[in-house]
C-alpha cells in the first residue's frame, strides 16, 4: 500500500509540475498576476509530493518490502538500516528520485529566498524548474519507476553492491546531486532572463549566490567521491579519470568558469551573453553527467544500470533541454547590451582568459570521455582513454590558468598595466621561484613536476598575501584588526578559495613526488619499513560483520621503536553477491597517511600485503573543503543579504565608504 | 631478568624478521609498475593493470614480468601486447588517424578560444564607448532589489 501511495504522489507531482511549468511562464508573458501567483504554491506542493514519494520508498527499504522490485534489487535483509536507507540512491531508479527530490528542494529554496525578485522573474524561474522536473518525473513514471512491484515478492533482496556499503556512499551522492541540480537554479535564472529580456546586472547579482552554493556542494561532493575511492577501492589512488568521475568534474569546471564570469557581469555588466551560455552549459553538463552515469552507456566502476530504453529517453530529454535552451539563446541573446568597455589586460580580461582555459579544459575532459564511445559506435576500433592521456592534456591547460589566478585579483578593472603588475608581483614571483627550486632539493627529490607544482602553490599563496596587503593599505582604519574586518566577506571568500586550490596542489604534488609503496609477503611477526615507519604483521583472524565475513589483519606501526598505532585492514566477503572487498586501513595525519591493504592469503599464515606511505595526501581533500569554505564566505557577504535585513545592521560609516570604493 | 624482558619488549620489532618483497628483483618490479599504470586490465571495468586484483590481471602482470626479465624493451613489450589485445589495452591511446582529433582537439579548442576572445574583445572595444555600469545604474539595481521586497 505504501509504495502505491508513493507512486500516486509521483503522478500528482507530475501534474503539479506541468501546471507549474506552463501557467506561470504564460502568465509572465501576458502579464497576468493570477497565473503568475500559481508558481510559488505549486513549487511548494510539488516539493511535498516528491518528499512523500521519497518517504514511501525509504519506508519500503526500512521495512524490507521485497515485493518492490527496486528494494529487492538493491537491498537485503542482512543489510544494516543505514545502508538500506543509503540504498535508496544505490541504483538507477532511486538516484533519479533523489535527483528529483533535490530539484524540488532547490525550488522550495527559491520560493523562500526570492522575495526580492520581481514577480515575473520569479514565476519564470520556477516555471523553468517545473519543466525540468516534468522531464524527470515523466522519466521515472514511464521507464524507471522505483515503486514497481515484484509479484510474487522475492524471499530476500539481491543486496546493495558492497562497494557502496560505506559511510562515504551515504553522504556522497546527495552532496553531488545538490551540486549538479543546484546549477538548475542558475540555468533557470538564465532562461528566465532570456525569456523576459532583462539580462542585466541585477540578474547576475541574483544568480551569483545560488551558483556559488551549488558550486560549493559540487566541490564537496566530488571531494567525498574521491575520498571514497581512495579508501574503499583499496588501490590507494584518489582520482582515476574514470568516466563517472569526469561526468561530475565537467560541470565543476563549467561551474567554476560561471562563478568567475558572473563576477564580471555583476561588477562590470560585461559579457552577459557569455555568462548566460555558461549557465546553460553548466546545467547541460550536469544532465549529461546524469545521462552518462545512469544510461549504462559507459561500463565503468560506478555505472550499474543498463537499459537502452532509458538511454534513449535521457538522450531525447537532453536534446530537448540543451537544444531548446540554445535555440532560445540564439534567438534572444544578441539583443542583450554590451556593458562596460575594458582593455585586454584588465581584471575582466584575465577573468575571461581564465574562462577560456577552464572551458578548454572542460572540453578536453568531454572529448576524452566521449571519444572511445564515438569510435566504438562508428566501429573504428576500441580504445581506452585513461590517466596518461588526461594528465598530458589537462596539466598544460591548467598551468596557465593557475598562474593567472595569482595575477587576476591584483589587476584593476577596465585597464591594468603589465609593468605595474610586474612591479607589484616581483617579490611574490621571486619567493615562489626560489622556494620551488630549493624545497624539493632540501626534501631530497628534485623533479621538474615537483618544482612546477610547488611553484604554482606558493605563487597562489604569495600573490594572495600581496593582494590582501595592498587591499589593507587602501582601507582607512586605525588598527589592523579593524582593517581586516572591513574587507568584505566575498573578498575573503575569493582569497580562501584560491588558497584552497594551493593546498590542493601541494597535496597532489607531494603525493606524486614522495609517495612510497611496497608489495610484500608478510608472515606473522615479520616487519617491513616504509618511510621511517615499521609495520609488524601480528597475524590475521576471522571476524563476522552484520552481512559479511572477513579476515582482519593486525599491523603494529612503530617509528623509532615507539609504537604509534595499530591498523586493522580487512578482506571482506559478502556472501549475497559473493563479492570480495578490500577494506584498507589508514592512519590519517596532517603530513602523511599510512595505508595498508591485505592482498591474498599465502601459505602458512602469510599474506601478500600492500603498504603505502603517502605524504600530504589529505591536503587534496582539505584543499577542496577550503575551496568550499571560500564559497560559503562569499555568499555570506552582506551584499547578498536581502535589502531589508541589511538596513537593520548598517556598518560604521568609514567602513562603508571603503567598501564602496573597492567592492 | 626484568631487564631482559624489557629489552625484548622495547626492541621486539628489531628482532623480528624482515618481510620479503613479493617480486624477486626490485628493478624488474619498478619497471613493471611504470608499465602497468599505462595498461588496462582487460576484464575490469576501468582499472589499470597495476591496480587490479583480477586473476587475469595477475596473469598478464606475470607475463609482462617475464618479458622484462627476458630483457625486452618497453616498446617491444607494448607492441606485443597491442598485437595481441589491440589498442584497447593502452590507457595512452596511440596517435593515429582515428585518434588525431583526440590528441589535437584540446589544443585546437584552446587556440580557437583564445583567438575568439581576442577578436571579440577587439570588436567589442570598437563598439562600446565607455558604457560601464554607472553610479546611476547601480542605484537602479539597488532600487530594483529593494522594490521587490516591498512588492511581495
């Protein structure tokens, strides 16, 4: 009965979505207030209906209702409750329901935080989001129904893929989808502005915080996925250029470009046409990502669904959304005004150069991801495009972008002079070059890539310091604290996010340059040393988990004779799918990770064991979280707070003028 | 006696035997590693030969190791693998007619983007006199933002 209620809620949601997608947009076109006022309640109702459906599915999982096909396919009576709930998005149908739920959450958020928007704009935004939702609901109801019954019911379920039975998998997909789907808001703003012909600075100001929030979620989501791969796959890698990873990385690159391009449009009114195109691109890539992962067109670590009917539906949906919005773009965009003039060497110019680099990088990831599919489809042979390709293409495109990142924030709007910039940055440049060359020598391993990585990281940090110092000099205020406080939060956000990139680069560079790895055969009592740490194997014994059996090894780790920690890597066997999983044991530290994973049992109690010493690896994810913190700081800036709230908390006058001058 | 026990406790690990590496020759293992990260495990979904635990990957690694021991060059080993399994086994696709676009594409994209940017900026510079957002416009935006609040 409960699944039927869920199914019925989805049907109702589709009806509401249709109303929400048609009436308000039409109302905005003919300036009919009654029709426009439908948008807000419809969006909220749709949210409640999809939430109901989601709750029903969650209930079916919690109650182990194996008469629901999807529940039977992705869970098992032995599976613990939290993983049964995470199994909601463990496969195709439920992921789409999660996608739709998150879309309606964003819609609901728009209804809450759009009081300052003109009625017509808000109606169009919600209308566009409603139309996107129609597509997804229709998809679920026609070819991918999570509530489909299995009669007679299965005695037990086929279980969740053991790879996904992990705390990281509980939180990673919702975060990622919050990011993916969050770009639908920027997309809806862009389409609404194109429809209404009011693509102005206000539009950019409104969409900026939404875009930044989505970008933050996506950043954290990708970082979590990468962390999950690191400890769950048991190979010690953190990024595999897997098509599914690429599918989430492409919207991130486009979204990053969008965040920067919106800055130009907001501050200087320029390049609206390009910004709109990026907004369309970011969301289209999110849809494409969903399509790639969910249609089974790829066969990769993460893609679990295979069904051509679904692939065709998503392809058609993609064609309609992308084609439709591009057609609208071609029709309406040329009418948009140009905005302020600026020289090629200026902050605008550099932000746009960064956009070109980011989009080119995104294009190469897209090319590398789709190329093997095209060759295969055209029967021109099967090839593999993997990490060596992406590394050799991606790095040369990113290096100039990272170099520009240091200069951009220092360049004046409109027109900057190269000699002047060189003068202001000579110290930062000198410090970066000298330390990039000497540091690896001091650390005992000089390679060009190591130096390059450190150069970029130090360059980003030193230029950020120069930027901050110059900014503080321009601000009138007595104490340093007061001056620091008067720097707007969005500015802090920018600096913090950029430093996050630097932290990330340090992590990547140091791991690549200094990680050590050992494959050994260890008998009980034997030791091996890696990166000054001595591991002693104290044997393995069998343990029983809730839905698996495992051999658990014990490794005592010591340094200079003192025991530091004990690690327990496992080799698990999940009987339902008869799958073997390697659970690595990791001792995490600020400056290094120690990573042990069990290979195969050998004769007389010995095991093949893989050990890693990975310096600075946690900086990779730390950097991503710092980037996201930067984003959060940026949106907490008072310029995004609604006007009425701003009036109640006026800042001191001196600070206010300073802010006006330099904002 | 107590001293002896303490010493045993403290220096326990030092007395333990050193574990043997899985491969016999570390030089061979290092070469195998550099080769294996560029090769695909043919039966896995998307894993390098170095990462995979699949039995077939283990076999292939053994074969590559044997070839290294036979003193074949990297080039010869890769040629042998491609002749047996096709380009699919290589994670770095070889540059040939069908993969030209793949290898050249990104840089063409960058060049086109850069040229487009310069051209667009030049053309734009001619069209726009200084029509930057004026104080007036800024006020209008602020007004619009606050008006919305009153209206709703």
